[in-house]
C-alpha cells in the first residue's frame, strides 16, 4: 500500500546511447541495419521492464484500495451498530416515559 499515497516518480527507462554502442561492438554490429536491430531489441527490453514496473505498482495500488475499502466497511458496520443501539435506547426511554408514539426522530 506504500505506493498508493507515496508513489515515487516513474523511471522512463530510456535506451542509453553508450549501452547501445557497447552492445553493437559486442555483437559485431557494423551496418546501420544491424545497429537498428540492436536498438529495437533494447527498446523491447525497455518496454518489458516498464510494463513489469507498471504492473507491480498497479497491483500494490489495488491492494491498497482494498485495504481502504475494508476499513470503510468496518467503520460503516460500527456506525450501524451504534445507530441501532441508539435507536433501541430511544424506544426504551420513550416507552418508560409512557410515550406510545415510537417514530424515529433523527
């Protein structure tokens, strides 16, 4: 639930030029087409990393919203119990005082 309220800035995972040059040298990519293929592979890797990161954050947010909804449900149940107890107390007091009009007064 940490990312729900304190979400850090997202990394955009840019394709690094220096890393691209290193990979081109490592795989022996010399032509423009080969270098472009290396860039495409790096871009696919970047997109995959970004999607995984986004999915992890989304899961944490949904988990956090679930916790908040559970807390709201508990509070609403407590309010319902308190309302019913107050209503029963009003009915009991009105019958003890001889009041036969048992309408709810809010």
